[in-house]
C-alpha cells in the first residue's frame, strides 16, 4: 500500500546545530503537511506545501517539497531547546487520503 | 473557542470492558478523525468522517466503532477492550478531508 516514510527516526543535536528531517512517499503526493508534537502534547499543524519544488520559511524553519512531489524536508537552523519534539509529515495521496509518516524525534542538548 | 476537546483525559480499563471516547469541535469543520499513537508507530488512522452522516474505516479499525452524532461530535467506542488497545487516542478535525488537521489533547488509555 501507499507509504510515507521519515528519516531519521531519532536525532540528538547540540543546541545551535542544524537539524534536517526527510519525508519520502512511495507515490506522488498532491500536497504535504508538517506537524510538530511536543513531548506529552498533541500534534500541531506547521505548514502545507502544494507546488512542485516549493520552498517555504518560518523563522528558522525551512520546508521544501521535491520536484517530483514524492519527498519533502524540514530544516531547522541553529536549534533551540524549544525545538524539542517529534516532527511528522503527512502526505495527501491521489486517493484523497492523508497518510502520516512515523515522525522524527528531535532532542536538543543545551 | 475551545478547538477540539476530548474526554476523558485518562482511562484505565480491564480486559473485556467497554467505553466510549468523546470528541467535540467548535470550528464548524466538516471532517473528523480518530487516531491512535503508539511509540515508534506515528499516528495511525482508526476511523474518519469526511462529513456529517458518513464514516469510513481507516488503517486500523478492528475492535472499534464510531458515531458521528452531529457536525460537532464524533465518538469512538471500544466494545470489548484488549491490552493491545492500550494507546494514546487523538481526535482531530479539518475544514474538509485534506485540509490541515486540528488535534485534541488526547486520551491516554490503559487496558489491563
């Protein structure tokens, strides 16, 4: 079946280092969404990308949608302790379904 | 504006007991969802309701039933709880089926 994968599963960084998580789909996506879940919390919507090759920025976060619309990335510049959490991508498939990836858990060492 | 609310926040059940998880949203959203979250598994869709009056199975529907009571409310029922249903359950809603989703605070369920 259709799958959305994310790598890495876990990432530990020193505060101030950069962080990137990658999202890959087995099929072409109509759009991709990114969510953040703080420890003990619930997922919170961050952004949606729709166009092939689209790049969007939110302060220190840069989101990219691949040219083939089968992959996406989230890059955080100069991580802070407030960035700790699990980042999920969710892709909309051609069958009008949204599939969540398993998430990347980010730890930031002060 | 409360967003998405869920009750209860915590629940402990014995194997075989039944219970209903309640979810309500005040954003006038058409679509609502139930997910379960287990360590390392991400969010797995149990059931969803694309619009009032319709419900459909998601990825892991076995052992669960749902009711879309009205546009605001979407409940999840466990008829005979099993230890494998120990999980954190999230309800979510969205304006339409593939728009961004807004999640409730979750229910932590333990089945012994």
